[in-house]
């Protein structure tokens, strides 16, 4: 479960960074685009972890 919590914290940190970058540099800046892509990857990782966790709880109920 801590891996999921770590991802949520990372998502929040990256989201805040992205918002600051957008305010400073605009949407089309390469740094903003890279930060957005990184956030997307971490969100994807989060969704995979949650899906795995749900699958494992159905396969191996406590």
C-alpha cells in the first residue's frame, strides 16, 4: 500500500510543479510539455498499481 501512497504524493508534487511552470512559461513551453508527460507517466503507474492491488484482492481474499 505504501507504493500507492508514494505515487499519490508524487502526483501531487508533479501537479503543483506543472501548475507553476504553466503560470511562468505558458502551455507550449518544452519544459511544461516534459513536466506534463512525466505527470502522465506517474498517473499511469498509479493506475497500474491500483488495478494490480484490486486484482490481487479478488484472487487472494484476506
